[in-house]
């Protein structure tokens, strides 16, 4: 039956990495996506993504991040271009909040280099940032940012060079498993393979409906604002930033181009049923929150917007990833519900999916991301 060894459904951030790792292991890989590589219809676009090791969400992610750093550097060598920039990351929040205590918990558990900074030290080192009197700040020097579209394209180009067959304009209708393999039906073709990897982002809920896992798609806005100062330029040593405030979680990046500083609200997001029919225009309430945050914490950034894009978080019930083999289909594995913090893991999750596809298991520590954990339904 098999025309291919494995089909990868969805070739965005994690899917492109899965195709890359599978093809470089010598498998006949078919990658299917509705859109061309590096598209802006899901979550893996918008110039940049933060990468960090001292993970406040949970210390169990840290070993995956350590492997992720290695894989991003290896991908840079394959691509012949820089992808990961260790600009450093300043994280700010209340001493009894989620971010700073979580960062320090992960740092202690894994021996990571994270430096607490006083308000005076922040003002001296990074004068563009304001730290509230009741907040704490920490700095992770090895953190920074990834160039998101070049990362996706590097994985896809590497996969193609290793022999992967990558097809876009493939709107997937359904998939099924039989004793001798899997079949994927699109609007234009029927494709067959021995194994299947599902990395469908906002469309994962439909393709994994039989698992009855709660996945919610949320619209998130990314904003750029002009700067009249060099304080926030990446080549002047400005770090990325993440703030926990009474009004939500905000993050952003140094100025990378003429658009200025990129900043976004991580804590909100409007639920959408179908990203393809969604209104991507600016929401005034969201922009108001962003501009209030900037006025309070990055006063050197102007209130002149220069650009805006929308991406989509696919959020699990506990906001942790779901990476596993399908419990009822032994030829299928998947990654879903990355919940707005998954791109930095794309390479290592792609490697884990390649392991699951080839061996049924992986030495990578992903058991805490299983689909049968409590609280997902």
C-alpha cells in the first residue's frame, strides 16, 4: 500500500521540523499543507519568537529546551544562516507571581545561569525599561529570540534536500488507518503511507476529534511601534523582555528593523472558530492594553504603530503541550495544543515525533506531555 513511509500533516513550526528529522533518517516523507512554507495563517510567523531555558511554566520543559538549543545551532549549520540570537531576556514580575518564582525554580532545578537584578541595576544596564517598585527582575543571558519564518523555511529546505516531497494547496478532509498503513484524503488527492504525523496547529482539533481533547483557538495580536531612540536596538545590546503585570503578561523584542519594537499581550486572546474566516483587523481594546503597557514600562517607545499581524494560539486545557502516539491508532503520532509557547521547541518536538514514528518511543523526556494526563478533557 505505502507510497511513502510517513505523511506529515501540517508543515508549520513543528511539522516542518518533523519532516526534516524524518527525511534525514532516510525515510520517504510526504509533507502536506494547505499553504506555502512560512505562511501567516497559523502560529509560526511574525518575525520573531522568544527562546529561553529557565522555563517558568514548569521545570520539566528545561531538558527539552537544552536539546532544542543544540538542534537550532545544528539547523543554522545546515541552513548556512543565523537563526537564534542570544540577546538575553529580562523578566519582570511580582515576587509572589508566576514568572519570577517560576524562572528561579527552573534555574535552581537545572543549574541555569539566571541573574536577579535590582531596579537600579536594570536602570543602569537597560535604561529603556522601567521596573515597578513592587516588582522583581531577573536576567537570562543565554535567552533571546528565533527568526520564525527563516526557521520554518530552513527546516523545509533541509527536508527537501534530504528527499522529502513537500506539497502545499492540500486541504485535508480526513485520514484513516488500516492494517497496512494510513490514507489521507485531501480536496484534490488521496495519499497513502505507512505512518502518519499530525502537526496541524489550529486545525488539530478537527483532525484529532476522536481523542475528545479540549483545544481552543485564540486570536493573538502582534504589534510594532516606532522608536525615536537607540535604547531598544538589537545591535545596542537591548534584550528581549517579558513582564507579568496586574493587567496581564506582555512580551517583546528589541528593534530588529525599521518597524521598531515588537510587543504583544500573551494573556488574552479572542476565541475563534475558524482562522480562515477570521477578522484580522486590530482590536482597539487590545491596542489600548499594549499602549498602556508601553507607556508604563518602555517609555522610550512611541505610540505610533507601524505594523500589526495576527497569529493563532491553539490552547490545551492545562496550557501544556500534547505530544504522543495516538492511543487507538498505532501508526499515528501527533503534537497539538502548544498554547502559545511552543515554537522554541519546534526542533526538539520534531525530533521526538520522528522517534515516535520510527521506534514507537523516544529517549526525550516527554512523558509529562502525554495525551492521557488528567485535565485535558
